[in-house]
C-alpha cells in the first residue's frame, strides 16, 4: 500500500510505503532568511512531515541537501546539527547546485526515513 | 533478491528489490524537443520501465527532477501533471543543475516506485 | 530497526533499514587525483561501506553520481565499469553540478544497496 500525505498542487509532501517515508524537496517558507534560518525552517517542516507519517527525526535514513552556495555550508551544518541527536545522524550528501528557483532560495532538502 | 531490468552499457534502467523499483536517470531520446516535449517523452519511458517491473505510474513514491533552466519549470509541470492522476502525485523535488551532458538536454528524472 | 554505521561529524556513512543500505555522499580522500583516480577511490570506499553493512557491490540498487565536469564522464565510466560486474550494474544517474565543495573535487556518489 502507498500512503500519500500533504498534497500540494504538483506533489505530495510525503509518501509512505513498506515502512519507509519519502519526502519531497523541502524548502523554507521565508526565503528572506539566511542559510541558518532557512535550514531551521526546513528542519521544522521535516519534523511536521515525519509526524504526519508516524515517524520522527530519530528515524532519518538519508538526507540529500542541495545548496546554491557551498561557502554557506557551515551555516547549514550549524542548524542541522543543533536539530539532530548525534547518534541519529542520517547518511547525508550535500551538493552545490545552480538554481533552486529563486536567487534567495539557498537550500532544499530531501529526506528518507523509517516509519 | 535483486532483479535488474533493461540493461544498457553503463547501467540497468530499473532495479527491483523488496517491493521497490529504483530507476536510472531518465532523459528524452529526442532532445531536439522543448521542455514539455522532453518531459512527455520521459513520462512515456517511465511508463515502459515501470511496466517492465510490474509497476505503474499510480505507484510512484518519489521523483527527483533535474532541469537546466528553472524558467522552463512550468513547461515541465504541464506535461508532468497531464500525465499523472492528481491523487497519485509522488513526493517530488525539482533541482536546477549545471549540465545534463548536452546543452539541448533540459531534463532528467529519477523515480522510485512501489511494485 | 535502523542501524547507523561509520559515524562522522555531520553524518553516518551508511544507514541500514528494512534490508536496504543508504550511503552518504562519498567523495575521494585524495582530490589531487584525476576523475578516474577519484572514482577508483570512491569505489573502494563503497566496497568498505557496504561490507560494514553486510552487503557488497553485487547488490547495488541505484547510484546517483554528481560530477562537476561532464567532459570527464568517460573517465568516471572507465573506473566505474572496471569495478562492477556487467550483470550487476545498478540503476544510475549522472548529474552535472556546480560545486562539490572544492574545485578539485570532481565527483561525489550516493548509493543504495540491498543487504
């Protein structure tokens, strides 16, 4: 069975199948904030998405993090590591990409979690 | 058991394990077409790949869409949303990247599906 | 149950759940080497990561390969195809991205494997 949650116009925010939750790309709602602020917003949105699927941040399997400016990766890391318990850190890749749809959008994150 | 289908020179087009199908990056065969045309071709190729694995587009879990020009995202969306039933939309991320191997190649898509 | 292996400062190198192993983005340790050399290093690191999770390269499901210079894709392919048995090739996507954190870092690879 496939469970689809948090429908938007073009996607579902999170889809669950076989004990695994697959999120969409998650961006900040307020892209006027800096990298650390946008990352904090994304972490809060991941919390909400995972909760809607009966999961939580302690069950993250992998995070794919796309950022438009690698020089700001330390700011992302600060918010990311403040959010997660050290023992629960997921596998993670951080990739520097050209464009996330708006020059102010600095980061977008896809996560996969157990649930 | 791991089932590998549609072998190419460097990859299999789709690999199935544990009730989940993982596709390769799927691009259009005719990259002379525009974003909407390339997306339509990709959707048809996804249909064929999923069918070969005993799945179909109603079982998509996640799509990762890489495009080289974010300004053409609406054209991609048009073809994408015409292809899928609204209730079956997968989790999705659209990432603007530098290069898909040819300046004419505008889009490449990875999907994960239940099967 | 989620098993986390090879902890680093910001991530685990590989996380296992439900018979699937999810790796972090894997880069070469010596980025002074060229594309072929970096790819060879990454393949060796994938071997070690998969072994730590009770898996191996014959069980790869999908590889997502991020490279900063598409012109060097053939050099990556040479090392990649020398490493894998033809019948075990995973689904694969190769995406040209802007930045992997250092101008010398030419390639980073995420893999998903059965285990």
